[in-house]
C-alpha cells in the first residue's frame, strides 16, 4: 500500500477480494458488514493500475500553490537537490554564465584584495609606460610623400624599427605586470571558490615560489607561436615572386590556425602550474588533457570574454583619449602633430584611463581562466567532491 495522502494503489499487491490474478474472489463474511471495502468485480489486471488523478487542496489565502500536491512538485518530478555553494560558484559543472558571474562575484565580494592587486599592478605598469614613452621611445621618423619607392621602403623600415624599439620596454613591463597579477589573482580566486578570503600577503607568499616557472611558461608560449608562424611563412619568403606570395599567404593562414588551436589547448596551463604545483612542461600536458574534447566550448568562452574586455576597454579608453587631446592644449589639431604624444598631460590622462581599465579587466580575465580550469576538473575528475571536503561541508567526509 502507498502512504501518499489521498489515494491508495491496489494494483501493486493483491487486494481484498483478489488473489493477484485479476479475478475477483468471493467476498468474505466481513465484506458484508462494512468492515472491509466492497471491490467491484471488474478490476484491472495486477500491475496495470493507473493512479487516479486527485486535485490538490486549495492553498491558504495569500499562499502560492506549487505545480503539484499541496504546493509541492508533482510526484516523481522532484529533480536533483541544489549543488553545494560554499564560495562564488556552485560545486557542479558550470555554464558559461556561471563562470562569468563567478569572476565578477569574486571581484565584488573580495574587492579589497582583488583591487589592491589589480590597481597596484596597473599603477606600476602605467607609470613605467609613461616614463618609457616620455624618455625612451624615439620620435617617429617623418615620411616624405614625394619620396621614391626605394626611399619610401627605407622610411617605412625606419618607422617599424622605431615602433619596435618603443614597444619592447612596454611589452616587458606589461608581461611582468600580467605575470604577477595572474599569479596573485589565481590564488585569490582559488580561495574564493571555497568561500575563504585571502589577504594580499598570504597570496604573495603562496604565489612567490611559482613565479619563475610561471615566467618560463609565459615566455615559452609566445616563442612557440612565433616559431610556428615563421615555419608557415618561410617557404613562401624563400621562394619569392608571385608563387612565393601565394605560398606565404597559405602558410601564414595555416600557421595562424595552428596558433589558435595551441593557444586554446594550452590556455589552462597557468592555473595548472599555480594550483597543482607542476613544472612548465607538465602544466602544458595537463592543460591539453583537460581541454581535450571541449576545445570549441573553451574557445567560445574565451572569445566572449575577450570581446567583453575589448568593448569595455573601448568604452573607457575613448573618453580618456578625447580628454587627453583636449587637455593637451592643441585641441583637434593635436591629432595631426606629435607634440601631444609626448606631453605630460596626454600621458598622465591616458595613464589614468589605463589604470581604470586594467583594474577591472585583470580580475575578469584571470577569474574566467581559473574557473574554466576548475570547471574542467569538476567535469573530468569530480573535483567538486574534493572542494566540498576542503570547504568543510557536512556529508562529504573528512
């Protein structure tokens, strides 16, 4: 018999007046005095009973009735209980929206530590870039529009050389800043998953032993990408002529596709190195293993994140650029001159815009990468159980 309120299920076992074959037997003496139910002779065969539909009782005034009995879900449709959420994400496979929300929630909930890291790194980066652009970067050479083709090529090469000289120190500073920021924010976000705040000093003590290996990983990936592009372009450059140009274009396209494939394949190497304390090569292999089978999903989340960061950067950078041009004293005419590019007013205003942008984009980018790593380990290795135990949740063992 079923103990659900309001109805019974006689088809699950032989009922009074039946022997289980579906044929009614003679009523016992008790059947006639009302002490036992009077079953109809036309009973359905055993096991074929359909539960009768019983309307749910009316809800109390002011209460909302649910989709089933007494405001509860229908029988058999309760679904899984909600996943444990000790920190910024639920401990189960994540959707793209939950990954982005987890990154934003980390920045909002632990804003003191996160902004201390991102703002400090951004200020140092922008200050170094201002000094580099003011005192190190050479002025761009003037290009004569009436120059001969050979002279125009020489002028273009000089302009490219000057740009590379100017970009070199800035790239080194940006690389160092992103390295420290990624290391510290990885520690902060890994603690936020467990609902545990971490101070800047504690994050630095934990991240410092891994900085050299993280630097090696950060340098290895661009070198690898540059080598792939060179291999793709070299045959066409050596061949020369029209055929060489076509071959170089095809080789460059193939190299670009290979670079994108490898970038996504190794995109989880940084959190693997920091959180699993593995070496550079092992971290690359670890990332490749975690990404395998979900390459397109990780590509989509990465592209969406970078698109959001790009749009946010434009929203912040354009007003600061306009303000810097106006504040430089030259107005619109400054766009045709080089004076505003090296003026202190221009550099300081653009530096402030860079600090604002970096303070927001650093945590979002690092948060998405770390949470993607956590999500892949939950999907493949049931990391959610280990995280629940680490968070001290009841029912998951010691």
